[in-house]
């Protein structure tokens, strides 16, 4: 079985990660994945002052991996899935860089889709990561979003606001 959680500075290759999940498991009928990237906010708003030049992601080594392992265990309890893999990058990231990957295998797509969405909702609010955006006006920490809290609540989980994702 592939390693379930990687916290790393290096970029990742989605195709390679999916191949690793599918190796030697003839039961897999579905693989669902999500890749999150650093948004180029200027492209969204057209405003120079909104430009995110880069983002710094920090975490607590050991604690972060354990937290994500726990959420993968929870996904296994909630959904009929075979494997899940989460990669989250830390350090300095530029606009359009990949930040996070969640990939899930199962017999059928429905379970993979649900588990992938559950894991991403959980990551956005519960995993101990901190994000700092660097703009022309300076750097600032990113606060948790109400929309992320609502997404987690639909799974019956109350956010702990330990993170600033």
C-alpha cells in the first residue's frame, strides 16, 4: 500500500500518484482526485492591489500527519473506499503552484467522489496548516472561511478553528 500522507516542499505528479494507488489492486473501478492550486487573485479581480505574489504554508511536523491520518481513517469509516492519498505542500509557493492533492480509490465512483470531497472539506478546516499571503501591500495570514465551515458542517463535523486555511 502506498504512503497515505506526505507533507513536502516538492511538487507532485498527479498521474504518478494515481498509478501508485492503482498498482496491484484489481478491485479499483474508480479513482477520484482533487488538486488545489495557489490562485492568481489578480487574474480573478483584475486589481493589482489584490495580487498574491506568493504564499507561505506552515505546519507542525508530526501533528499534521497524524491529523490527516485520522481524517483518512474517518473517510474509511464513512465511505466504501480502498485507499486514500493526501499530499500537502509547505514552504514558499508561487501563484499557480500546486498546493494539495487528494486521491481516493473505490469500486464505484460515487464513494470515491464523496470521500475525496469529505477529505478536502476536512483538510480546509481541521488540518493544522497556516497560510500567509504575500501581496504588494505586505504579508497577511489567511483566516478560515465561513464557506469552508459550512462545507464541513454538512458532514456533521463542527470546525475547531485550529487552522487558518
